[in-house]
C-alpha cells in the first residue's frame, strides 16, 4: 500500500484538521478554464404531479422558459389540509413569487389528503 493510500485510509477526528490525515504533504490544486458560449436562447417546459391518496401526498410543479424568463407554479398539500401554491416569474429582475393558500374543498379534517 502506498503511503498516500495509507494516509487517506486513516480518519481524522470530527472537526479535526485535514493535515492530520495528509501529514505535511504539499498539495497542488490545478483547475482548467472554460468558457460558455450561448448559442440559442433557453426554451423548455416541464411538469410533474404526484398524487397518492393512501400516503396523503399531492404535489406538483410546472415551468416554462423562453429566453431569460421562466414562469411556473408549484403546489403541495399541507398536513392541515390546505394547499400551498406558488406562482412565479424568474427573469433578470429576480425571482418573483406569489404565494397563496387554498382551503380544503370538503372542509377537511387536517389529515393532509382530500
């Protein structure tokens, strides 16, 4: 076993100094550079929904993006029976959510799924 493998196999105490593992080795980090070229504006859409009455789950998300602006909505059924719904726009001005809570349609009993 190489000394590096032997040193790496030892564990340091929680919150310990990594130099306890590596000893006095000189470590050189090398990073390569890259550049991104934007060829076409972003354009996509997706959606999903999970609904499982037995497990009390009901949540989903949908989003569409054209260029620098994404719009969407996500929701989740809360344990008290209400649904949290977030409708949003994300663009060069930032993330702009609108948050609403919907009451249960059947009056609800606080068990999550209706």
